[in-house]
C-alpha cells in the first residue's frame, strides 16, 4: 500500500502580505497578483492528481483552493481549524508596529516561544493541534491519498513541526512558504517525511514572514 501524502499550500498574495501586516483571522482577499499566482500554481498541482482538497474557511485560502478544484473536478471542504494563527492584539498591525508597541512579547513569539500571539491570540501548539486534527481526520482509514490543504504560512509551519516531530522550540528552522507555494509530506510506516518544501514554479520572496520580518 502506498503511503498518504499531504500537500500544504499557502494562499496567494494579499495586499496585507505586501506591507507585512499580521493577517491572522482577518478575512483579507487575494490581490490581482495573488490570483495570478494561484492559477499558475493550480495548473502545476493538477498534474499531481490530488485526491481531495480541504481549506481554511478564510477567503484567501478558499479562493486558492477553488482554483485547483476547478481544474480537477473536486469539491473543496472548508474548516475553521485550518485558519491562520489568531494574532490577538497584533492583527492588522505591521511587524514594525508590533515591535514598537509590544516588543518583548513579540520578539519572544518570533523567536519560537509558545506564548499566545498578541496576548489574547493563540499559541503555536494550539494552532498545530487544531490543524493536524483536521488533517488526521481527512486521512483516517485511507491510503494512497494526495490531500491538498490550502492554508496559511504560520499554520503550515505548525503542521510541519508537529508532523515531523520537531521540538516546538525548533519549528522556526523550517523556512517560510512563499505565497502560492507548497510543501509535501509523505507517510511511511514509521513517520512523516518532508519530501518537498517551499516549492513552486519559480522562486518567490517570502512576504509577511509571520508578520515579524524586518523590511527594508
């Protein structure tokens, strides 16, 4: 029996990505570049013959997933638990603003501590638990699947860290996903293996790196 594969696909570009603004649960739409990115990526992913598509319920992820669904004739099932990290008081603010207003807490979070984002938001461990729960349920009792998960940069990193059994303090060693790029995990009898990371048609910059990146 062939092992299951999970393809984590980050949504296309938004205007908030471009200015490094923390999106979190805010429902920000794709911009024109983002729509182009996901259409281009979808044409590549369609050739991989996905067996099912699930998505965050936020519009930027749903639109990303639908671009692929339209090509392969699959439906998209959405889940709130595949959303980006709830950024609490940091949502809607740029990385620079959050550094200025909440420096110690923000830096701890950027450095990989499991503190709640934006004081009232979520811990990375909570994001991982909810998202991995959805993925496990989608694959339950199945083999030889290619499950496409349209989600968000922070959530994808949490899923990767958890499924690869990395210590939470080391999840930051996993590089970010560029907009509309993807990573693929494959299950063997013992464990999940990362077989492709931040893949796409051409290299793209990683905008909005958890909204904590410094920008020039």
